[in-house]
């Protein structure tokens, strides 16, 4: 399995989760053994100039925080893009580290049908409108090379257009839209053995008071005899024992009881993170 993340340029530079994920990328318990980050760098955030949106020349500079190699490639050259993607896959396969592919390209239109980029970026969009689309550019090259004929190219385009037109025609037959078809849902059999997930049903999870008391007592004791513990901890354990006796719980004891009941059934519980290291939670 190879993980691939697809980013926009404005998000890559501006979203904290990108930086945070890079810092998780090589941690023992979190690593994916290398993710390929593909950044579609088409100035999706065109309503703000890059110089007003980030402090570095490239949106991908944030990846330098973990010394990930960053390949900037002209997306108008599909063969160069393929070459770079192969190099990125090889890097990831060899070193099991993150790698970034920065597809330097452009958006021909706005975010949606209502969006007019000429309002905010008139000079850039005058240049973009002069650009030969990548499909025509590459087709002309292949035809000039003799790799494909004009007829073969036109047949491929017609075939693709036909797929789109037929799908569009079929879409008119759908008179009712079911919201659930657009929502992400678990595959059949995820929640029950019958197949279709009828509801998010769970088995009863309650436990007896005796068992809760037992867990509370264990959580309030020290497992080793004659073991001198810190006076602060001793105070906490004493208070916890009092609560258990008085049939009262606070958040921490409730968590202990939840974990304890799961452990009692032989189910492994793994906690990770800074605060759990010292038992804050």
C-alpha cells in the first residue's frame, strides 16, 4: 500500500494540518512509511496574491520542515510529470520517507461557474487565456512525432465525449435524489452479520456495580508492596479510593473504569500522546 495525498497550493501553504502531518510522518507509531504529496499548484487561492498569502516563494516550502525532497514540474509537459512521479514513487519505495510533487500549472476558470477570476487577477488571466490547453499541446507533439495520427486522436476525443454525453443523458432519468447516496457509508456487513447496516447498533455495554467497585479499588492501589510513591500521587489515590467507597465518580475515575472494564474482557488498550505518558489522562 502506498499513501498518496492530493493538495491544493493555498491549502498546502495555509493549513496547519499539513505541517502537523509532516511532523507525524516519521514517528514510530504513526508513520505511513512515506506519503507522496501531489500539489496541484494552479493558484486555486487566486483571490489572494501568493506574496500576500505566504512568506516563501513556493507553496511547497512547508515540506522542508522534514527535509522531504520537492520536485517542481511543468504540468504542461505530461511526460515530465510522469517521469517525476516515477522518481517520487522510487524515492518513497527506497527510503520510506515523504516526497512532494509540485505540479506547476494554472486554472483556466474560477472556483465554480459563478466565479470570475478576471475581477481579482486581470493580468494573470489575460496570460492564461493565451495559453494553448495542455491536451492540444501534447496531441500536436504526438502527431508531429508520428506517435499517433490525427484520426486516432479525434477518435479518442469523440469516445470520451460520448461517455460524458451518455452519462449526462442518463442523469435526466433520475427524478429523485437520495441524499444517502452522496454520503460516505460503511460497506455492507460492517455493523452486523446480516449484510446491510440497518443501524449503528451496539451490544449492551453496562457492567455490574461490583465490577466497578473492584476496578475503582485496583485503580486506587499500588501494585507493588513497600513501594514508596510520590506524596502528590498518594493523595490522588486516597481521594480516588474515597470516591469509590462513596459511589461517586469524576472524569478521571470514569475513564479508569471504562479502560478497566475493557481490559477485564481481555481487550488491549493503547494510549498514545504526551499527556498519557505521565498519566494526566
